[in-house]
C-alpha cells in the first residue's frame, strides 16, 4: 500500500495546487474535512457551522466517510487528485501517509501565543506527531488511564457471607464460592465465578503476576524492559488461569462467544464477576434489561488484585488512537485556518459547540466551574427555543475530551442503580493502578509487517495454554522460540530503537 501511495502522491505533486484551492468568499476560509461519521446533519448542525463562519471565519465542509471502508475511500480521494484539506484517521493510517509526505508541517503555526488551548491540550504528545523535525498532525486524545474494570454481584457476596475480594487468593475463593455454593439461592448448579467481555479482559487477574493478556512491554525499575508475551510472569499467569479454568470457575464460553452473548449471561445472572469495558456495566441496564432480569441485584465496581509492584494487569490506554492531519497541498492560509479550528475545538466552549450545538440553544457553560447545563434536561428534550429536538452534534467533533463523557451521567433515564454503575465504572478508570504498555504508540515498519500474524499466534497460544490444549510446561520453549523467529524479535528491537530515539533513553530488554 505504501509504495502505491508514494507513487500516487509523487504524481499528484506535479499538479498545481493553487488553482484547486481558490477561495469562494473573501475572508472566510473553507476547509474540506473528511472523517468517518454516521451522524445526520440537520438544521441544528447548521447552527454550529454558521457559528464557526461568524466567529472563526472558517466554513467547515464535512465530508462524511464510511467507517467500514474509510481507508479505501481516503486512498481514492488521494489517487483522484482530490485530497481533503483536513483528515481525521487512525494513527496507523496517519503514519503511513506521513511517511509518504502527505501531511503539511504544522510547526510554524504552533505556539502558546497562536494556539494556547491546542498547545495545552496536546501537552507532551507532540513527540508522536513529529518526523524529521516537522509536526505532521494533531492527536485526538483519549486521556483516560484504562478502560477495563471489574463488576461484582455484591448481593451474591452478601448471600454467602463473603467480603469484597482484594487479593488474588480472595478473588479465587470468591469465584469458587460463586461457582459451587448457589449464590443466587435458586437451588440450581447454574452459575460461574467469572466471565468477561472477551479473553483480553482476563488481564485484571494476570496483573497479580506482573503480566497482562496483551503483547506489551513493561518498564522495570532498573531500566530494562519485560516482553510480556515471552516472560516468566506471563507464563505464571497462564498457569493460574489454566488451573481455575480446569476447576470450572471460568465460564468456558467467554473464549468462544462474542460480547452480546457474554453480556446476556451477566444479565441473566449466570456469573458473579464480570470483567469488561468501563461502560458495559451500565449498558446492561440501558440496553440489555438487566434491571428487569435481575431486580434484586446489587452491582459494585471493585479494584482488581495487583502484583508485587502494586500495579494491576489492565493496561494504561494509548494516549490517542486517531490523528488529524492537514493536507500538504493546503495553502498557508488554509493550514493556519486548520490550526485555528483545532485550537477552538481544544477549548471548553469549542468542543461543546462542535459536539452538542451552539451555546444558549443547547447548553449553558460556566468556564469558572467547568459545569454545563443541558437544555434538554429542562425543556422536555428540546432545545431552549423549543425549535430543535435534542441531537448529538458529534458530526463536527474532531478532538476528544474526557469530560464530554460526564454528560452521559445525566442522560440515563433508567434506575439510579444503573446510573451509579456508570459513574463508578468511569471513576474506577482513574483509581486503578494500571500498568503502562511502553510501546503502545510505536508503530514501526516491522510492527506493521508482522503485527497481524504475531497477534493471532499470541492469542491462539494463550487460549490453548489456558484451556489445556497445549502443555505450558513442555510446549512453552517452542512457543517462545517460534514467536521470536516469526517476527517477534524484529518487532521488539525496532520498537525499542524508535522509542529510545524519540525519548532519548537507553533502555534494554530484560531477557
């Protein structure tokens, strides 16, 4: 793909950009913005667009891409000589285009004086956007430590006279009791101690061994780096999971069924500990009828067991997954307008306006206290004037802000129980001592070449070891050798070299 893009871009550079980028109106700069969105544009959306024209001098012409084939659509725009001015895409896509010279250098426009909100928003993450001294994009920050949390049936604990587990041994005993002691009191042997939204959510137990369920790298106090996929810590975690799986404490379908099936098991009361995405506990109430299916349930969000280093197995989220790039064909005026638009979205008023609509009609915001009053909560689900039905204005949102999610707390029309599960699930992301995956944003050429095959090999062997299909004692060395020889060694060495180059470190591998 990269070779094709390089040829296309080299040919495209021969075309004069100035003729195609003529402005239609005097002081207003029109930016063609392309990203995946299924949100419908309507009269309420138009208010936001007009606000940006009147207050920023920028006309935001959104070209809505299809999330299912966005990369192909972008490639067609490039090959057709009609590359959009501003593109929001996955980090890996942005990086490929950056290597091919597709993005404009933003560094001349980036300063505290010119775009203070944007500089504060990005903070230390400019390093990931910089190639050969040029800043080629703006990250859309997730800004959350982790997204995996642990939910537990407190009413089952109460029924069995058990305390909330904190250590690995306590978790094991609770899972055993939930599996064997009829915690729901229905007289049937129909419950499991543990299930999750997928096998990757087993990380919360693996942290007790200093491991996780991902192909990640952990920094040690002595400046060495542990390769989780081949470490003895990971092997010990697999031994533990193999044992509790063989004992029947884990619902075996979590390794073979999808999220909907496992969520349904949780909602039917077939499992006592549910390891999932932070919002999945609330989704059970709002989308899966948990309140009616389990009317007496008391769901709590709890901390997982930790290892000797005090860290859990859930991994610190990547700081971002999407990036906004500005086309290298843009004029200086258009690049300046793009930076101005992003600076607006980086601020409190800007991101609310671009997601939810204009202030006064859809919300009131107090910047001193950072509190927002939403008109639909006060006006029968309509805007302040009553002219507009409430609508999510995400069609114009490019920069994520963590506190936008807080608004969901007020939108839940289910029981207060469901609301507390959402709030507690969100808060736990900041309380849990998550483990940092050191190379999560280091996407080298070797990584791109081998990632898919390595991940499939890693995950299939993890499941085989846990389920007893492979012997973790006799087959382990062969697994490690094959993992490294099929690209694992090349990937980790390339990521180490790039990480050290970016951050000026001299780390080495522990093994």
